[in-house]
């Protein structure tokens, strides 16, 4: 019988047949079980097919060439069939990404693509398109003494709080260099990508916090910073479009759950579009601007 590892992440107890060193160890009755085993070749009642994935009601299938295949069922089970017979860092990368993204949607939770930082007694999420600097600005705040709740996927639970993820961030090498963080002791995410796992053990906040703001980061070709509060349909669409793996929602038949969660959440939070100069990204300056503009405190 394989060893069983027990963790807690995103407010859930997770039992796994293989080690997930990114997660924090825990005890308790499992909300989610992760097993190694044979994965279906296809789903029987496919509602949506995409590039390398299939989605149906309560079922999700993901295939990553030469790495693994993932089967996610009922929001409580993930089965992993690896190409190499062991769950290495690349297997975990897609497990902790799209597979968990589908699982959160199956559970009726709201995953936001972004990084969450504790400010005072609440959480703020930095969101936006890939490469805009979500993790970079969050890492800058961590270095300034603020605490991280989640990186890449921020899960908003049924109480409209951000559940703590795990104490690791994914940061590009050029950003690590600009933050004067040496990469020798860090692990590359994938051999062909100059992006690293950065542990933030001392800078991690391991309790849920109510969400107060979402900052949608964008870039512009002019100097200075601009802030616009989003309201009404703009606000709704901004958060909807920054839902993590939003393209899975329809295939999983979670449109109504997603709509109702957004309608419940949006009256309780502020959403801002924050535009920064496209290049270069001045992280210290950007962080100080946000602190001063929004009176952010540890």
C-alpha cells in the first residue's frame, strides 16, 4: 500500500499517494484524495473539448504530453497517470494548476488568477493577464514585510474569504535578479523556463481573510500610474474574465454557480484597474505607489 501524505491548502484537507512538498503538512479527514492510477482515455458525456482537455458535469480530463494525464471528479478526487511513473515537479506543476483549477470550480468555489497579500485584517488580490506582474508585485510586498496568502490561484470560499494556499511563489529569473534574490538555492519550475519556486515560509499567512479589493494590473506606454475604480458591468466582467481557467466553467456546467458567486461577492469588495508603465517594471516604486494611494498597512 502506498504511503499517504496529508496536507492542508486552500482551506481543504488533501490526502495524496505521492509527496507534494509545496504544501504544508496537516492532519484530519480528507476533503480531497489524490491517487496514482489509470486515467480514462476520454469522458463519456463530454460537454466541452479544448486543447488537451475535456470537461463534463462533475468530470474533467487533462492531458499534458510526456508528463501526465489528470482525471478530476466530483470536486473531491484527482487521479494522476504519469508518463514517467513518478510524480516529479512537472507533474505537480500541472496538478497544482489546471487540475486543481477544475476541482475548485467543481466544488463551487471561485478561483481568481492572481496573488493575494494580507493588508491589515483583510486580503487584496493582484490579478490581470499572464506576465503583467501579479507575482512580481506580490513578492515585492513580501520582501517589504507583508504576508502572502496565495500565488497564481486565489480561492475565494463560501464565506467570501481568501483561503491560504501554500508558501511558495513562482517568479521569473529577471524579477528575482531585480529583487536581488539569488537563484542558486531555488528550484526551476521547468528546465526550459527560467522561472523558479521561491519559498516564503516566514512571509506566509496561514488563515483565511475576508477579501476587500482586487487590483487588475494593466500596462500602458506612458509614464506614471493610473487608477480607475470599476463598477457595474465593467466590475463584473473584470472579475469574471480573471477567474482561473474560466474556459472550464461551461464544460463543467458551473455557469450558474459562478454567476451567483460573483453576484454575492462583488457588492462586498472594491475592484480597481491599476495601469503601470509597460517597461521597465519598477517594482519598489509600484509597491510604494499602491501603499500610498490605498493606505495599505501590514
